[in-house]
C-alpha cells in the first residue's frame, strides 16, 4: 500500500510537470512560441526537400505534433484514474481541455486557434489512453 501511494505521488508530480511544460508551449505569445516549437518549420523544410509542398508539410507536421503533445495527457489521466477506462469520458475530458486551451489562446497575442488542434489533441489523449491500457494489461 505504501508503494502504491508513493507511486501515485510521483505520477501526480510528473503530471504536474507535464502540464506546466504544456502550458509553456500552448500559452506563450506567438513570437516566443516559435522559438520553442520551431521544429515544425524545420521538419516541414526537410519534407519540402523530398518534394512535399512546404505549406502542406507544415500543416501535417503541426497536426502530428499536437497528437504527440497530448499522448502523455491520456497516459497520466488513465494511470491516475484507473476507472477512466472508457473512451467517451476521456474523449470529453480531452476535447474540453483542448477547447479551453484554444479559447485562452484567443487572449494571447499572435496565437491562432483551430478546431484541428482540438481534434489532434483529443486523438493524442485517446492514443495515450490506449498506451496506458496496453501497459496495464502487460503488467
């Protein structure tokens, strides 16, 4: 029982650190955010060398990056709340969290909101849920 409480404390601390890092990425003003998330443009540039149009590559890389960014969200929520195994509650929680981020971004100078971000973030959280469920069943 002590080990479980200890593990839960660590998971909560790691989740809090993840949320702080996520907040930095999604709430920085556009100019500062571009220095943090400039990898999207770099990868899109690499893909354009391979013949993919830079704009299309940028959109695809950003969508995938939003998915990857929310995978830990799904993992942490599932590990911290094992009863949240159902897809619907996680979908609603992830969509609401992502929607809140997008609304707050309206107040941040230079940030752009997009429904595609909500979709990608929700897909990422669901992928994280699936990863956590697989890890739990393997243990």
